[in-house]
């Protein structure tokens, strides 16, 4: 094995331990350092592409679903009665495997009625290896927005 110089990156101990225990439960044998390295490499590849697109004057394409932006290339998955269906964000539209243009609600309800798309649609963003339920993605975004507004109000009180 060739020598590879490394630079330490400091994480809060609680965050590192949470990651380490999560990896032990979900991906036995995975080392946090390797996982973080791969995660940063994937993020850099996607972000460099995003920056290059913006510099070239081409807007980022994708589908806006309420407060969640699904960039071009995002995969969607839903399941009903052991029938798994997939769709993909192509340009500014969600397109099913059979070429039908859909909204998230239409996608979730193609073979059933009254299903909440946030609960029945799973997302895999470009560069990600794992699926995330749309409702969880939405909750993460809401929490992030709430944290930002809290920190903004704290900063304005300090000034």
C-alpha cells in the first residue's frame, strides 16, 4: 500500500461517535474515515459540476416540489403491492419509466388513491448511493431552515 499523506479534520466527539455507531449498525466493517472521505469526494464532484454549470451561464435544472428542490438526475421510487416503480427528474420534469410526465402526487398514486407522496415517495439525489423518504428530506430541510432563522435572530440580538 502506497503512503498517502492525510490532514486531520476535527469533528465534535458526539457527532463522530454517532457516525461510528450508525456505521457499525448499518454497514459493518465500514470505517468512519473511509466513509467521510468517500462522502466528501462525492459531494465535491457534484458541487464542482454545479459550480461549472453556473459559471457557464447554464441554470441548474430540476423540479421544485414545495420547499424541496429535486435537481436534474434525481431518482424517485414508490411501491404498491410489491410493484416497485421508478421515475427520474429530467430537465424540469419528473418522468416515469414509461415516459409519462408526473407530479410527485401522481407518481405516488398511479396504482392507488389517496396516498401522501411525502410518505410514499423515496428520493435518491445525484451522487448519492442511498434512498431517503421524501418526508424525511422535507423534515431535514425544515429543521435546517429553523436553525438558520434561530441563529440569524441570535446574531441580530448580538449586534
